[in-house]
């Protein structure tokens, strides 16, 4: 994927909202991103406000009329929320049902009961990966940290030997696997096939999490040898349910949307006939909206009712799940507005013109852009959204597989070297009772390994698929 087709060049040739040349546009992009970085890192402004101001600044520096800049931003915001907002909401509902019903505890306890000794780090990866599918990263940490500390203390394990695999599982899911917000936005921005992206994401995620989790944890445990803190993480937010859902039913519910989307991707490849009855059915049931909606409705029975929840309790759980994602939806929407402002200003065309003679492969270019924004802002989601907007024109005219790999390259880049400007850095530091230096040697290095390994496996896949 090193050359750009004529179709790709034409896709970015829409009339821009400014007549600025490439030099001015390049400076405008740097200025817009700098404004976002400064507002987030120095002034501690909410990412939604920072992205909004940064989008307007981009338009001003590019010489675009303010009215047209506002129109571009609002159009991008609306389109992004319309495309992924419902999916994020459904994912939040499923995650809340999983946590409040005790389904997450059932998965954790069942797997830990069968894992001993050397198998424990692998068990932690498995737990974190399954739990991390429907849950946001921060929620997954709150659920798993008490388990990590308890296992480390009772089994006399190194805290890093148990904790790093769990963190790796959560982080890989967050950066590479839909329905997490970052990958969903990248899929939407690049018009990628969600099923194919999910399937290839799983292929990339498995070896990546093995390297960054159980294998790296051996070295992390040598570098940082500390006992598990005496105080556990904050208690879970809801009262314990009367009964726990069964393990099989819980896993079935969590994996149901993944299975439906993967079936759709498989049928699209094997049948490849939109008029075929089988493909018409899978196009519906395997769409992200229907797949997640089906999982939520099934989860109300397999998780909620199985835990003894009344209809009122289920309704309250759903309601409580939506409030915390308001900020995420606003950030994602503003990121979509920033992306659209980039495109409408002609930045995509500029990148195409400049990069068509570069020797840098498109996948590597996408990864590097995401890395730069991640290092500057500390946010994987902001890095994914911004990078997707910048490289979206490069995806025009590419194959379904190439577009999916581009999404994964951006996702891998968005995880690179979490440091002091990332909220996740401080969350891990405080929960594990580490110093800043110890957190850099463990969590930050782990994130970098995920990013680099993820890119490596994406590049390998690009050679064989």
C-alpha cells in the first residue's frame, strides 16, 4: 500500500473552503493541533472544548471564512455522533449490565479458579480481554484492579507479573477492537468495513497482547519489584446482585455482537453477492447497530434477569450507564468536527499531493501521525480521531482489507508511550502504588510495545492479505 491511485487523488479534490496554498495549510494544521495540545495539557481544558477551539483556529489560520469553518465543524460533529454515538451508548449499556449483574465477577472467578502458577498471567490476559470488549478502559481498570491486587497478594505473585497482562488486555481492546470509541470513529472516518476491521483486529490483537502482556511482564517484574498495596481500589459502584449470571451465558452475551459482525464479514467474503438471501440477512444482523442492540436485549435477560433484577432495576441500570458517556460522546463528536474541518480546508488533498512521491508506506505514515498526536495530547481517542481525519483521503480507492489495516495502524499509533499527560498513566500509578519512574518503566513501556508490535503485525498482514 505504497502508491496512490488516480481515484484516491480525485476523492480529495472537492472544493475546499479556503484558497490557501500547501505551505499555509501545513502551518494551519500545526497551529490547530498546537492549540488543542496547549489547551489540553497546559490549561487543562476539556478535550471537547479544546477540539472545538482548535477547529476554529485551524480555519482562521488557513484563511477560511469563519462561517464556513463553523459549518464544516458542525457538519462533522453531527455526522460522527450519528455514525457512532448510538453504538457507544449501546456498548455502555452492555458494559453496565455486565458490571452490575455480577457477570464480570463470574468471568473473573471462573477463570481464576482454573488457573494456577505460571498460567496466572495468561489467565489475567484472558480475563481482561473478555471483560474489555464491551467496557471502556477506565471502567475495566476499576473492575480488574481489585482482582489483580487480591490475586497478587493471596498467591504471592509479583504485582507486575499479574498486573501488566491485565493492563495489556484492556489497552489492546481499547485501541484496536470495536466497539470502543476510537476504532469506531476511525472505521467511520475511513469508511472501512467494520466486520473485516474487527476480524483483522483480532488477528493483530492476539500476538500483540501476548508480547506486551505475559512475555513483557517477566521483565517488568524484575525492573519494578513492589508488593501489592494494602488498600484495594475503590469498591464497585453498585450493591451485589442476589444471584450471579452463569458463566456460559455471560460469555455468550459479551461475545454475541463480535460473533454477529464476524459472521457478516465471513459471508461478505465467501458469498460476495448483495442479492443473495444469506448475505442480505447477515448484512442486517451483522451491522454494528443490530449486533450491539441484540446483545443489549439478550443481556437484559441473561445478565439482568439472571441476577434477580426487576424491570425497574434494569431500567435504572440502563439509565445510569448513559450519563457517564456524555463527555465521551462530546469528545468524539468534536473530533469528528475537527476531522471535517481538516478535510474541507483541503488538508487531505495537500497530504495526497505531498505524500504521493514519498517512500513512506501509507500504513507507516498513518501510524506516525497518530503517534505524534498521542505524545502531544496524551489521549488515544483524540489521536485516533485526528489521525483518521488527516489520512482519510489516503483510504479512498483502496481495497476493503487495506482500509481496515489503515484503521488498525492508526489505532496502534494512538497507544504509543503513555506518559504524564495521559490520565491513564496516573490512574495506573495510583492504583498500583508506583512512583512516576516505575510507572514509566512498566505501563509506558508496555503501551509502546503494544503500539510497535501492533504496527509490525499490521505491516505483516498487508503483505499476505
